[in-house]
């Protein structure tokens, strides 16, 4: 009877251990619960996949104190930046980024309480592109080790609506930037110089005006285009007359008192 109980207890223990181990390796919330205890984390953190969801308290332990590891988060993505200790370690110029998500500081370059936050959705969409660039830089240089539970990822590691909004803004800004670059290549800006004597601006085209190197010069025209904030504005652009379509011509106007084929004009710019 005693032998039977002992056998039973032994197999029950084995079953419990197997269950715990499988939960640990296959069920992420269980892993993360264990990882929130420093003693387990120390053993598990170097195991791929395990302990990949951080809460803010756990992340805050990784500031590189006493030669320890350094982690930081950008838009909820956690990186191991221990190799960059000279930047992120105690006393380093960028130690403010360590052990937290300070995405806003990545844009502003400021490390006060107002900026050491992961809240960025109110920022200029063009500036948000900078965060995407940082994420790509970190992916190349450091190891991505997990996600931070909070504004960008929920407790099961799923992207939040806030995160989707920020990434959508980044995506549309990137597309707008590509469109703007294409516009600038097709209609490079004119050179502009204010001439005091006749109180007019000299606008002229060259093969390098607008910083666009090309094999044509073009003539100055008033071009209606969208500015960085999506507002309609008028700028002086150099255009190749013989390549313009009817639709393009609807957004392009001649300058008054300037010959249609002149590459230099003196115009009033309001
Ligand atoms: C928004 C402002 C800024 C932010 C968020 C920022 C952030 C950073 C970060 C995170 C690093 C470390 C990169 C790595 O891990 O490889 C870094 C490196 C560096 N930053 Fe900045 N920085 C900013 C502005 C500046 C400015 C204005 C200067 C110059 C006056 C500067 C000079 C440097 C230098 C020299 C390095 C070291 C580069 C190297 O040795 O690889 N940073 N910066």
C-alpha cells in the first residue's frame, strides 16, 4: 500500500513538473508571470521566446547598473542594447532611454519628465518617421527581445489600437514623403533671389535648381502643390514644357510679365 502511494506520488509529481514546464515553454502568459520574479527571470531571460513580454517594472530593472544588462523600448518594441553601454549605461549621454519606453525623447532629444514618455500620437506625423528609422537602426545593430505591455502591446502581446494608429500615421507620412520626393524630381524648385531695386524676386532654373541634378533646365512656373501639412500652396517650379500632360497643366500657371520660354523671370511673390 505504502509502495503504491509512493509510486502514485512520484508520477503525480512528474506530471505536475511536465505540466509546469510545458506551460512555461508554450503558454506565454505563464512564462511572463514567472519572468516577473527576478529569480526566474535571471535563468530564463537568455532563452529565446521565453520572457519576451515585459511590464514597465520588469523593464526598469535593465538600466545597466553594476554591469548588468541594458534594455530599452521604442514604440513598445524591446531591444537589448547592452553592447551600447557607452551610450546607454549609467552616466552615458543616452542613459535616459534605458529601462523604459521614452519614444517621445527619441523625437525631441529632450530628457525631462514631459518627454520621457511613450506617448507620441499627438506629434507631427513627419517626426514620427524618425521613430521608424530608429527601430530599423536598432533591428540592425541590436537584438530585438520582446514587447512592452502597455500603450503599444496588451498583456497577451497583441498590438493595441494606439499602436496601430501610430504605425498608420508613420506609414502615411512615409507615402506622402515618397510622393513629395517624386513631385520634387518632376518639378524641381526654382532658384529665388529678392531684388531690392525693382522690388521683385528673380526666379530662374538651372540644371541643379531645387537641388535636383538633371539633364534639362526647364522654365519657371507657378505650381499648385500640397505642402508638408497637406495644405494647398503655390511654389515656383521648373517645368519641361514639352512633357506636360493636360492634367498637369491644370496645376501649372505662367508668371505674368515673363516670356513663356524664359528660364529667368522677375516676378512679384506674395
Ligand atoms: C533628437 C535628438 C537626438 C537623439 C534622439 C539622439 C540619439 C542617439 C542615440 C540613441 C545614440 C546611440 C546610437 C546607438 O546605439 O548606436 C546616439 C549616438 C550619438 N549621437 Fe545622438 N541623438 C540626438 C542628437 C544628437 C546631436 C544633436 C548630436 C551632435 C551634436 C549627436 C551626437 C551623437 C554622437 C556623436 C553619437 C555617437 C555615434 C557613434 O559613436 O556611433 N546626437 N544618438
